[in-house]
C-alpha cells in the first residue's frame, strides 16, 4: 500500500509537470502578472533607502532589489490549494472522489502543486533575469545560505500547504468561513515579510512574527538567501520551520478526523 501510494504521488507530480508545460504561456503570463506587486514594494523601499543616505536598517537599494526578486520565486513556490476551495469540494462532492483515491487528499495536493513548482522555476528564470537587468540586485550568498534556501523554500511550500489545509477545514462546520480566511491572509500579509522585510518592522512586530508561522513560510526563505543573516539564525530558522510543519500536521490530522466523520455523517 505504501509503495502504491508513493507511486501515485510520483505519477501525480509528473502529470502536473506535463499538464502545466502544455499551458506554459498561461503560466508565464501568470508569473509576469505577479511581478507588479514586488516591483512597487521595491521601488518604494529603494527610494526610502536613498533618502536615508543609501541604507535603511542595513538594506541598500541593491539589497531591496535582491529581496524582492527572490520574493517573486518564493511567492510562487508557496502557492498551494486555497482554503476558499474547500467549500466547493464539500458542496459539489468532489471530496468523495478524492477520498476514494489510493493517496490521502493532502498528498494529492502536495504532489500536484509540487509538480507545478518545477514548471514555475523554469518559467521564473527569464523573469528573474529581466528584473536583475533592470534593478541590479546585490546578491552574494554563502554556500550555507544557498543550501538553507533550497531546503527552506520547499519547507515553506509544505508549511503553507498544511496551514491552508487545516484552515480550510473550517468549511466542514460553517458556510461563513470567508471572514476567517480573509483575517488569516491579512495577518499573513503584514507579518510574513511579504509587504516589508521583517528586519524593518517595529520591535513588537518582529517579536510577534517569531511566534507565528507566517515568517517561516515567506520571509525566512528570502532572508536566508539574501541576508543579512548569521549561520546560527539559518539553523534556528530551519528548525522553527520544521517545528511549524510538524505542529501543522498534528493539527491537520486532529481536525481532519473530525471533519471526515462529520462529512460522512451528512453525506451518508
């Protein structure tokens, strides 16, 4: 059964790669469309850094350029199944089909979106090259930073998958979960490093971010590659990310067992 499950995940990943390469133009345009947000942030913070004498809390215009170029990759890497989609899965009964497959529905989503990421990485390269020519980023990571980034960017994908899966299960108990989802995404925007690097936040916001999972799924992978960051912080960041993934899996399993029982009772 385990071998069958593993083979199914690999097959799903390959299917996702093949399917998304067939629609590579759509995926490329999707990537290009997402560039507007980080470019706005980049221009704003670079302008502020220049007015402050060329540096803002250790971030130069070149550092900001590197941060938000890497941002575009991390943002696409941590896209996963949205909690808003759970209502449709439940209402339309597609969840029943997922439950009959040889892999857990979570593994299905991970395999499918992971396959899409390989396409995303290939299509991201010309976008990154164009942004590099336009904004001249200052990026000189150590091998420790590169190695940590390669682990952290996939860890961020897993963490956000588990978090959004757990959040989406609220839909099993209420049809008015939209407000909860929107509050979650608002907090994520403010405390993840997406809107502003964590290092530029007020002290209380940085302290709060340490105790929430958002920074581990967004800001940490970027800072791990771009810096400034010490090797000790790299290790702590990876351990914190792993702890959040493990905790998220426990929460997801706890919610999942109760959600499936409720779903079976309603649809039995």
